[in-house]
């Protein structure tokens, strides 16, 4: 039976991401700028059973959250603080998500 992930595991993922990005100073600086203390946010399609999903970063009107049903980090938009708009089911590791966003933003700004 599925049980929601706890905050301690999310915090370990954040620490691991910090360690991975340590050797990539620009990407680490970006990560430090967008990360927040993990918060449970509501998501109305699949997030109800687990009380929402853990959001770990905010970038503009988008959030990075952990989908513990699919076991991966995702990017989604929000209008109201505390409510994820779109359910996504990527299975990315946190550091992969951060690096991907960092390089995508860099390409768009070149």
C-alpha cells in the first residue's frame, strides 16, 4: 500500500542536491536562490490522498515539487500560493531538475 513520503526524506534529497551541485557554483547559486523550506502544497487531481505534495523550490509562478506517487521531481505552475495547478509525473532526480532548469534559462537568456 502506498504511503506519502515524509519531510525527512525530502530534506535528505535537498542535502544530496547541495552536495552534487557543489562543484557547479553557478548552478548551486541558482538552486540556493529558488529553494525554500519544504512545504506541503495541495494538488486537486492526484495529491488529495497524501495531503498534497512537497514543494521545495519556487521560480516565478512555477514550483518544483516531489510527486511521491511517481517518485520524481516535477515542475508545475501555480496561481495561488499553496496550490499546485497541474499534475505532472516526471521521474527526475532533484539535481537533474535543477540543472535542466538552470541550463534552459541560460539558453533562453543567451
